[in-house]
C-alpha cells in the first residue's frame, strides 16, 4: 500500500476537535522539589490520568473516528504491549466496533485484563520469536478489519499531538519539550504541535538504553531495525521507527537520548514520593532523562515533559520502588 501523506499541525487541530468532550484534558503537575533536582522549571503533562491510563487513547479514538460506516462494521485490529491495546479496545467500544488486539505473552496482565474488559478479543504471541505486525496484517486480511498500528498512522500521530497542544495552551511557551520514544507516534505529534505553538523549544525524545534504534536512526539518516529490547519500559520495546514518524522526527526533533532501567525506577520513586502519582516505567522516560542530565537544561528553562502512562501492576510497582532487585526484564516477564 502507498505511504499516506505526512500529518501536519492542521491535523492535530482537527484531532483536538474530534477529541473534545471525549478525551480528558489532563492536568499539568509541578513540584518545587523536583525543579530543584532537575535544575529547571518542570511542567509535567499528566497523561497517566488520561482515559485507559495513557495518552494512547487520543490517537486511537482519532483514528477509529475517521473510519466510515462500512469499515467500522468490519472492525479493527491492533498490536500492542498494552496501552495502545486498551486505547483501541475502548475507542472501538465507544464507536460500536468489534476489536481484535494482538498482545505479547509477557505483556503486563493488568493491561491484558483491561483490554479484554473493554470488550476486545485478545490474540497472544511471543514478542521475541514472532512478528506482531505480520500477525496483525494476517488477521486484518482474513477478517476484512482495518489495521490500526500503534504509531505509524497519520490520525494516530495527530491525536497524540493534542497532548502537547493542551500543554502549551495551558502553561505558555516552552524552552524544552521531552517525551518518551517508542515507535515515534507521540514524539512526532508533539513535535508538530511544538513547532507551531512553541517554535523556540528544543524537542527531545527518550528511549530505553536497551533499545536506542531511534537515536541511531537519526544519526545514520535511515530507519534502523533492532532486536526487541529487554527493558522494564514495556511500552517502548519497539524495534524500529515508522515510515511516517521517521521523517517527522528527522525534521523537527533536536535529539534522541536514553535512560536506563535504574534511572526509570528512580524517577518513578520521585514521582510517587513528591507528586503522589503512580506512573509506569515507560511513562517516566522523559523525566528520567531530564533528571540524569541526558537532556541539557538550565535554571531558567521551562521544560515540558509528558508522563505517558500509569498502567502497572501494583505489586510490581511496590517491588520496584522498594528496590528489591525485581527491576530486570526477566523478573518483569516472569510475573505475567
């Protein structure tokens, strides 16, 4: 199939109109103590308080709303480790569509149960030996359903960009914008919004240290494919950027940096202690990179950071914060 046109900020504005009254307008959190630790003014967009507990609802609902009546009746297929899965499942339920979601065997059971709870049929696969994109395409071809990928889709990108649109509308100009980076849907949409609403802002994406395909892709000028990274940031265990997200990131993003699993746990602990908020490992990638110094900031900088999700098993969250050695991927996998 031909690659669709790249989305623009006008598409982000259209997505905002679609989401009005459907998605939550999430709050912006601040903490003087966190500001002191980071050495800047932090403005944290609380997307872990979005519907389904993650920013993903924005893109999923925008994409499904764009489908015509016949395509809605045929249903939707998606592949995801959890947050896009839940988002598509809920959006499909809201729009009266059947949904099939391809999820890895080691996906957090909290996310699997929520996806089923929204009414979707879940198909499991081994993320280390099987190709989720191939499985999703096969199901869509057989059923006639529409495949909605988690990031490489113009409406998904536009929908995700509405989070930063709201952030800048609420707090004003930014000097720095930081978001987690998996396949690039959020960072692409965020960059499109920032370049119009905060044109002077430096834009950064943050990946797990175990999977820096985005950083390498921008450095090499091509999409770099990697093996599935082993990290506690399950929402960023992607293998490559998308055909749509890569050119947007290449044009609008200043740099991509990384954060280790240990830095993610430290950031989760600070958010829990200072803000009283539960944010999953992937959700604190941006904050972790600012706190570690991987994203350069100064005392006068106003730094927007998207906290992307809060879907984590409470028992595992407690173990991570307690620092009992359960932070490795192997432990993460064995708990599901």
